[in-house]
């Protein structure tokens, strides 16, 4: 290997080599071999830090089994700092670390809770359907009794708050509940079955015929029966004719306004097994009205306190 003394021959600026325009080192006389050696020696000052970096990395790998990871990182960091580069010792931010460092989303609603609520409602519907299939008349009567009782309780509360009634009348609620369970539900059970037999289709024309027969034939005969039976339970059978003359026409018109669209929906979309239930559910508001009208005096004023 040529040494610095053998490869570099410094001459004066007036020498032939110095005047050579292709000579990159005007004060030296260089051969091809001496040019390579000169380049290596000239860049040795820049290579030394890189060699120290490699040596530091090698030392850190060799001693990683006996030293901590922090010490090995410090060794590499020192080597980088000597060549003017900074070594990032913190954790590298990748997509996974960014996702991990982001705040966790709020916990979703427990599917077990929603499924338990849905299963409870489904079990209730299945149980009620089973009761309708096994004991349809009894189930409809009990349902009508609950809805009639609830409607009369609301009507009495409205009367108490308005000052037309002093307190809760248990006899009135019992009579109205009995009417719903013993008169309304059995009659509707038989009547809806008969309508389904006469008009089995759910087409619009068949539904329209069913509603027309229900509201133009059945309802005008049912309202007098309801008023008469309820007045008899109240011990006021003698007042039934006057009651019918005072309340019959207004009740019939209001019935048409409410029950014509309701029965169109009922007969068109609701299965026959649930038609009485649907009528009773809508009838909750209707029973409030009927309770007020039924226990109103003949002159249109509230009944005596």
C-alpha cells in the first residue's frame, strides 16, 4: 500500500505538472495510483466518524445481551451526534401507535340488554297469541275488561279535576268494566268472525263492504243496546229512552268519524286474530268518551255528584 510520502510529490507552481490544466491538484505531481491514495487520505477525515458509528452499532449489538436497550440506544445516539445527525430515541409513530394513542371510543350499547328487552316483548306477544288461539273468547273478554276499566278511570279523573265529581266512583267503574267484558267483547268476537266469513278477502272493495255493513247496520243497533244495558246496571232503566233521544245521534256521528277510518285499517291490514285487540286499543280513547257520555245526565250536564 503506498504511503503518503511515496504518493504525494509536492513541486513548485512552475513545474510541468503544475502547469498541466488537467491536473486537479496544481501543487502536486500525481500518478493514477497516487491519485487513489490521495483521495482516500483526503476523505479519511470524513470517514472516521462513520467508522465510529459502525463500531458503536456493532458494540451495542454485541453487548445487547448484557446491557439494557437504553444503553445501546445511547451508544448509537452518540455515534450519530459525532457526524452531525440526530437519533430519535422516542417511539416511532406508526398507524398502529396513532390508533393506540387516540382516546378509546365510548363503549357501545350492550347487545345483551337490547336483546333481553326485545326477547321479553317477544315472549309477551307470543304468550298473548297463544292465549288467543287456545281461549279466544276469554282472552278478548279479559282484555276488554282491562281497557274499559282504564278508560273509565281516566274519565273519572278528568271529571274530578274539572270539579264535576267529588271522588272516585267504584260502582261506576265496575259497571263499565262489566259492560266491556260481558257485552262488548263477546258481541264483537262473534260479529267480526261473521264479517270475515261474509267478506273473506282483504281487497279494498271487500274491506269497504265490510266497513259499510259494520257502521251502517251493526253500529246503529249496538249503541242503543250499550246505553240500555249500562243504564239498567246503574238502576236507571226508566231513563233509558230519554237517554237515547238525547245522546243517540251525536254518539253515532262521532262514532262514524272515529271508527270508519279505524275499521278500514283494522279489516285491511290486521289479522282476524288480533282485530278485537286492535279495536280495544283504539277503543281506550273511545271508552273515555263513552264513559263521559254514558254517565252524563239527560239534560247534557254532568251526573249528580
